[in-house]
């Protein structure tokens, strides 16, 4: 019996040895180097590349690696690449400030245009103006020595044709001249002109004796012979056209004209004197 079991142990030991030998064969086979493919596969290179690399055969990845090592070692990167790498990221704050200011100005212009257009549509604005509605030469005193004395009545009217806005008038100053010599300066305090209305300024004045120069004396002699005495009337007034309490437009109303009077009765001839554009 002991011989039988001893034989079995010998057979089983032999089987184990055979199994280890059979299993070891595939491992040894798998340990053999596999064939390279793709970019790792070596290829013959050109003579110039062979001189550069120092080997006749190389893979693509190895060639690229060696080329980049040469570029970096010799600092052959393009200058623009360096500038781009150093360029700061984001937009310069000054550009943002300019853009914001331009945007605000554009919005302000648009809003102002809309407001002006709306006011024009709603109010149909008309500029106030001034005119001489009446003029009369009450007395003309002149002696051969060249002294001139005048007594005159004038009515200046401020017209406001706006139906929905009040006009204010200030700094109204008018000057009456004869041949460039001041005869009278007329002024008035600030006043308002109601909507679609007018305000009358009545002036009745007498000048002090005014000495005329030779040219003025000659002009007066000619005027008396013709029977028509000319005077120059001019001046200005600051007007303001108001819409509510927040919006107003200011401008100057200027007047300049000739006032001609008959020497016989002092009445005005062809009176047409206004600051309104014709």
C-alpha cells in the first residue's frame, strides 16, 4: 500500500512540473517587444535631418522633440510670439472711460433732441419781438448856432405770440440818434409778457440842448429844406421764453431802423421798425 501512494505522489509531482512549464511559455512570449505604430514608428530621414539628428532613422515624435529643443536652446521663437505672450489681458481702463463718456454724451444728445422736439410739437414756440408802434415829433428846436433840442413821444411794444408760454424781457435799452449823435437813451425795468399778449412801453422825453458838429448842422439844414427830419433808432432787449419752471430759452431781440418825421406836423412817415425777421 505504501508503494501505491508513493507512486501517486511521484505522478502528481510530475504533473505540477509540466503545468508550470506550459504556463510559463505564454508569459515569455508576451514579454517579447511589440511592433511600434503611428508617430512612434521609426522611418528613414533625409540627409539634412540625418545630419541634424545624428541618426539615419527616427520617429516623428522624436524629430519634433529634437527640433523644439533646438529652437528653445537657440532662442529662435518669433518676436511676435513673445509680444503676444507679454500682452496684458483685458481692455485698457482708459478705453473703457472714453467709451462710457461717449455713451453718456450720445444719450444726453438724444434725450435733449427728444425734449426739444416734444416742446416744439406741444407749444409751437415763436420768438418774442419788439417794435415801434407809434412815434411823434412833438417839438424840434434848432438855432443857427447848431444847438438841437427834441421833444418826442414813442411807443415800443414787446410782442409774445406764444399761446402756451410766458416771455420775460430785461436789459431793454434804446438809443435815438441824429447823424450819429446821441439825442436820448431810453431804458426800462424787467417785465413779463403774458401768453399770446403784448406789453407797451410809452416814452415821452425832452432832450437837453445838443451841439451839432459841422456835418450834423449841414444834415439838419438839408432835412429842414426837404421838410423831413430823419433820426436813427436802435437798441436791444434780452428776452426769455419760459416753459414751466425747468426749461427756458434766452436770446437777444435787436432793433435798428430809421424814423422819419414831417417837420410841419411831427408825424412819422412810413413807420416800419421791428426786430422781427422779415
